[in-house]
């Protein structure tokens, strides 16, 4: 029944474009504390078996979930915002830990500092289980997604280990906090070591051992799944919760290596993760006792508000200061910090242990506060994330290219190099696999199908390019984009020069393949310097047009603006009301002007951000 509810919750979340965790929790509360249909005693007989069944199920699920999230964390994505990401998982995590502990101490009053820091350690973790569903329905820029995903994965690991160390060293044993650092380093080191070893063995088996030709993809999937579980169990055998670090390490290592059947493995892991994630979330919500939540309702909500409205914005501001993030992106990242599976599962196990030690009051404060924060942040932040993203304008406009051939891929490469959010539509599965292996986002389907265009993000696209080798297809795509989705910037490729006039008669901006080649040759003859500068593989120059939206530039002359532009970047042209102007130093910028920036690639990108600030 729980698996069926999990699948149903996932389908409902996809239909309503909301994070699935909201429906997992709702389903768990419905069949558990609200109806009494599923009681803790029916799932786990703690008197008979202790915490063993719960610990085993949650542990294996966490291993799969953390591994799958880490598997998608490619190192090249970390380059999108390396400084901010590093600060998020170090300084930001420290602020979250101390700030939450202080909030718990002030809200409850009678809580010990040990219990306060235990709750603080648990609530550091955001985690891929709650971040990934939000990013699926809120397609933010790569630098924002990379920072949030990395924060979730790394903090899952460090929060779990820190919480276990605080629990064992301070809460149960009463030892001085000075022992925390050595215990943390020991567990983390063991987890990383085990993860690297397991990843190395799995990689060797995948690359150099015959996995049976007919069943190789299936065997590869099962081998990787076994690797995730073995890494977790092996490290946990050495030290409690070192397995989280091992699973994450193994996932990152394998995800960044060139392994065979990667597409099969990724799809399989995603399906398995959804199943175990739904099972664990629904189960934990089902065994939650409402009396515990009501007992700590007021102080628990105070902690939740402090975590979401004070501590999260503070740590995000400190971590992203001086970076490439816009004000809107920083505001969105400050809002999105829901807590997930690690705090829920580990807090449940700790509460059972505290109850067995005769510390029922402490157990209720722990489990009640942690679940209140999870419920509040998951429901509020998950449910409103898309609306907050739209309000702060952090969902980037997409460029959709229909046709993944050489022309489409070459264009995508140039556009993504300039920071555009590109999606390629291609109906050939072999080509789609090649496109994805090249690092592009690709959708399998017919670009003349309205549903396929909608799936690729046509409702939020600024440009659609029809670049297939068939003129009829290109014309139909252009017409659909213009009429059904009202996309203003629609460009079609005309393979036959005789069709150009027919395209343009229908209002479609058209590029003739033969004329494009002629223009390129002419540029090499008449303007070789700028042609080489802009088109060489290792090009350093760029020319971009951007609308001026920065209020700081409106009403000022180029003489005043020039010194504020990045070095090696200048305003070459201004388009005003459809008229292109070569400006002089006294030319004054007005609202709605579109300026053409000329200069070195990085300088032009900085200049675009300078002119088009939100």
C-alpha cells in the first residue's frame, strides 16, 4: 500500500508541478496519525526487535538516495559557482549548526546545550531528497542548481556524521566537546576511504570484466546498486553513519568516471530512488505521533521560523557575497532550504535510543522539533518555490533547438558557451544519447508535436530555432512556436534557398544554409581578423546584444558609462525603436535601448550582466 501511495504521490506531484515530498508527507500523515490505519506497532515491534528493522530499512534507503544524488554531481558543474559552494558547505553549515542550536536553547529554555546542538546538527542537512524535486519543477540557472545540489549532498554527509558524534560523545556519554573533532574526522575519513575503494572495484568490473553481452546493461545496473549498498554497509560496520560518507563518495567518483551503460544506470537508479524515497518518507510520517508534535508546537514553530526566516537568509548571504549571483537568485536560494530524509530518519533512531535510556522528554523535544521543521519547510518552501522563483525572475528563459544534427549541436555549443539555457529536441534516440553524452539537455520527440514543445519548456522560451534538415518540418515548428506559444524570436533554417521567400512571406525569420556559408566565406575574405577572433575554436572575442534594464544606466551618456564597463568591453551599437545607431560619447541611454557589446568573451558576459540587472 505504501509503495502504491508513493507512486501515486509522484504522479500527482508531476501533474501539479509541485515537489513530491509534500504528497509523501501528506500520505503518511493520512494513513498514520490522522486515521490510525497504520500504527508503529504494526510496522515495527520495538519491544521485540528494537530499532533493528527501522534502522535497516532507513539505512539501505539512505544509501541508495545519497548515492544517486552524488552520482549526478559532476565536477564540471561545481565550476559554476566554486567559491559560493565551498562557503555554503563550510561557513554556511557552521552558521546553520550554531544558529539552530541557539534557537532551540532559547525556544525551549530547559533543553541542554547537548540536545540543542544535536538538533542543530540534524537540521543542517537540506539534502537531495528535497532539493531535487524542487529543481525539477523550478528550472533555475545552472549556477544556482549546482550550489543547492552540492550543498544538499555534502551537508547530508557532514550533518549525519556530526549528529551521530554529538549524540554519542556529548548526549549519551557526557564527554567534553573537544572529542567531537577527532570522532568526526575518523568517521569521515573511514567513509571516504571505503567509498573510494568500492567505487574503484565497481569501475574495474564495469570496464574490464565481461558482464555477459546479452545481459550487460542489466548486470551493470545491479552492480552499481550493489556498490551503493556495500559502500554504505561496509563503512557503517567500521563506524556509525560513516556509511553516508561512503555512499556519497562512491557516487561522486563513479558519476565522474567514464563508465559503460551510464544512461541505463542513471535511469534505473532514478526509479529505485523514487521508490525507496517514497517508502521511507511515507513510513516515517505514518509512525509519527501527533501528541509529540502538539507538546512542542509553539517552541518548535519558533525554531522553524528562525531556521527558515533568519538563519537560512543569513548563511546564504554570507556564503554568496561577492559572487556571480543576482539579488533574485540569492533571495530564491535563501527561501529554498527544506529539510529531508537525513534529519527525519536519524532523529527517529535517536529518539528510540533516548526513550530506551529513560530520556523520554528529550526524545519528544528532538523528534517533535525536527519533524515540525521538516513539515514546515517542506510544505511551505516546496509548495511556494515556483512562485518565489517567478517573483524574483530566476527561471531562465530557454533557447529551444529542434534538430540535434551538426548544425543544431554547433549552435547549442556556442549558445551554452555564452551562458544560455539550451534544450535540444531530437527524434532519433541514438543522436539523443550522443547529445546528452556531449553535455547538452535533450528531449526525445517530434518538434512538430505541441506536447513535446511544451515539455521542452516552450512556455518559458525566448527563442526557438528550427534547425532540422527538412524545410517542411522547420516551417511547421516555426509556426507552432509563434502561434501556440507566442514566442517572438523564432528562426528557421532553410535548406533549399528557393524556400526562403516562402518562409519570410509567413513572417518567419529565415537563415538559408547556402547563404550562411557564403556570408562566412565573405567574412573570411573581407573581415578576416574579426572572423577569426569570433569563430576560432578557442575564440576569445564575442559580440552580444542586450536590452538595458539597469536603472543605474538610464539617462546617462556613454562617456559616463564607459569607465564602469568591464575592461576589454565597449558599446558598439545601440538599437532604439528598430533603428540601429552608431553612438558617440555624448549619446544618452534610454529605457528599452538594446546595446551591442563588443569585446573579450568574459568581459562581454560581465557587461551583459551590468546592463541587464534585475
